C-alpha cells in the first residue's frame, strides 16, 4: 500500500509541475490553485508513505515519476522538443528508479 501512495504522489508531482508552468508565475488563478492542490496532495501522500518506507528509495521513485512524467507530458501536450537523447535519458531515470526500489529493504 505504501508504494501505491508513492506512485500516486509521483503522478501528482507531475500535475503540480505542469500547473506551475501553466500558472505563468502564479498570475493565472486556476492553474495556481491546481498547483497548490496537486503539491499538497503529493507531499501529503509521500509523507504517509514514508511512515513505512525507507526515505532513499521512496524519494527516488517519487521524484523519478515526477521528472519522467513531467518531461513526457511536456513533449506530448506542451510542445516540448522530442529528441532521442531526451527519450534515452528518461529511460535511464526510470531504470534508475526501478533499481533503487528493488535495492531497498522490504517492509
């Protein structure tokens, strides 16, 4: 259950990063409100998960999902440049996160 919380928190991290961009420096109301909701929810779920998980692997999974998810979202929906190097780098992030998760102690 704790890992599910980390995964959802990571997806919410993607949401708050995208909303941060869409807020245009907190000058747009709804993206700013959405940013706050996504951020508080993401941090809240991560906090709950950390009661049962080691911080290193859990934080790596959370940030990895957020970073990879944000990059992928940006390429698909926001017109960010797609390149082979960017796709390979995202793959390395995902592989690294999986490796850290597998190396963590089981709870």
